[in-house]
């Protein structure tokens, strides 16, 4: 896995009364991959399931959990037995159902112990599996349950927790954290397809840290099986295996909360980003009304002190007082591409997304909900009046909600937000690099 997490020989487990018995590996039900087919896309119908899943192993992901935390210790339990293995896949011990395994970092290794049955050991890596969900508890935080296997490693940051989970089960934990489960089924299906595509496209971005994806908004928010919802489960199941491609390759299927009536091009949201043909600005309105107008974040205002704003933008040469923040150019729908900022030392021009990112990085993620705004000085502050929430590129979730309510299908919703794409089943060539990942 990642640097600083190399395997070390594992010690045998000893209890208060002697050696823990090495038990036979427990059998677990085989879970068939749930990949579905898409029929008749030329007419943009609803998605239909395929009766026979394709042969072969299910695509899997290694996801870093509690990835923003510095973890020194955790507790792990399950309603089923827990099997511990070493990095070669050799079974070390089997704990009975509801036993609590305590794990902590001691130097460069992981220390594990259990009170009943009593035992413990040290290693740089343990792999845990159970026929039931594994529940992970950190001090002061709500427990989270995870499907799949769990890797414990000792790394420079402390205890590294990585879950290896099937792609479809991963999405079951993503959707409830990324979109309201109360949205119509077709909106949830569109989100499931976008999230699946995004996961496949970006898998491996955290390879240097020992996993594919993190569990935060940097990748996709993933809180495990604890947050699963029957409505989003159905959206994942009904679209299983379906992704979005452009010229045969999975797209960068970014999405956001609310666009305010107009989405932007990717090159205005992220620095050094070349324009992508499928991430073009989209007018997202019904007449004069934004499709996402029902979102509580469709319009907003913020008042930011001059001194704090100048500090956030000092890296670009901006100094107080700031006398103006004005759009420099706009796209075809009127959304600002970049802004002129006039300060005491002169004027600078920043991409809309870079300006928002710099402010939110220093002053908090909700300071500027979006990069689509007008601004004006007001005494010692700058008042921002804006529309939308998030980076504003790709699928607008509240817009998808409105489109689904109007009768649009998931493929129609996706075709609205992603220009010139194809929506259909994935292939072994695309998911092959996700299949059979090992954690030891």
C-alpha cells in the first residue's frame, strides 16, 4: 500500500490462558456482481435491468476512511465473527461475534487487543473481514459500519484505515451523503450513474497514500453502510454497471448541489484545467426560473470584512482596501469566468473558481457558496450576492430534481448536463483495473 505502511511479520496471539486457537476459515455467501444492461438508448428510455450478471469478479475499490482525521486508536466490532489475516493472507485469529477489537499505534506498528476472548498482538498491517458489517468507532465520533474488508496499517500520520469494498456497495454509501434521498427516483438514478462514473475515472488518485479514493468531498463523501437508504439503494441497483462515456472513455462526471440557473465550464472552476467538450456551460432554466430555484441555496448573500478578504487573497498580490470585484469575462450564459479585483496595490484577474477556492480555504467552506456573484464595498466589508452552491460544473442536483419531477428520465437528465456523451453499460476493459485489488 502507501509509503510507510510496509508489512512486517505478525506475532501469534496469546491470551490469559494460553495460545488462541487457529480456527478454520469461515465460509461466507458469495455475492454476485450486480451489473445491468441499458436498452434502446436512442429513445432515452428508463434504465432496464439485465437478468444475468456478467461473469467475472466484481470491481472493487480501496477507500481511505476517516481520511481527514489523525487516528491514534479505534475500536472494531461486528455482529458476525471477525477473521484477522496477515499481509500474505494467512489467518491469524478469528474473534467471535460482538467481540470488540481495540487497535492503536505503538511506534511504527499497530497494536491490537481484545478483552474477551483475551489476546493481542503487534504488526504493521492487519486485514479484517466478517460475514457481517464491520463497525468502526473513534473516540468522540458516531460509529460507522462498513461492508467489505478493513485494513489497519501503521503510517506516519498514525493509524491508517482502508476499506476494500465492491463498487456497487461503495455507491450505496455515497449516494445518501451526496444527494437528498427524498429526490425522485430518476434524479437518484442520474446521481448513481454520475457517481459510479466519477469513481471509476478517479480511482487511484490517492495511490501514494495507500488507497484509491478518500471518503471526503475531495473525492466523494462516503460514510459506509450506516447511511444507506432504501431509495438510494434502489437507484444503485437499477443502474448497476451503467456509466457515462465520451469517445469510449469514462468522463470526469463532476456534480454539484445547485447551479443557480447556469452551469459553468470546467476551465473556470479549476486552475490549469483545459476545456473538456462534455463539461460545457448549460442554461438550466425553465423560462426565467432556475430549475434549481427550490434549493435553499439558490440565492445567497455574504458580508466579508475587508481585512479578512485581503488576507485570503494576499497570495495573489491583493491588499486592502479592495475597491471593486467585477466579472472580467462571462460565458455564453452570463456566468462569470473570471474576476477583476482592485486593491490598494493595483488590479489582478483571477479565475472564478480560484477566487472562491482561495477565500473558502482560509475563511471557511461556506464563505462563498459559489463563484457566481456580484460584489460591492460596504464600509469595512465587501458584500457578496450570489446564486447557487458548489463549483457549478456538470450535473446540478437540484436541477436534476426538477427535471425528474417534470418526467425526464435519468439518461435525459445526464444528457442535459454532460454534452455529447454516451450512457450505457461499462466493460471489463474499463473496470479491469479496479478488479481484484489486494490489501496485503
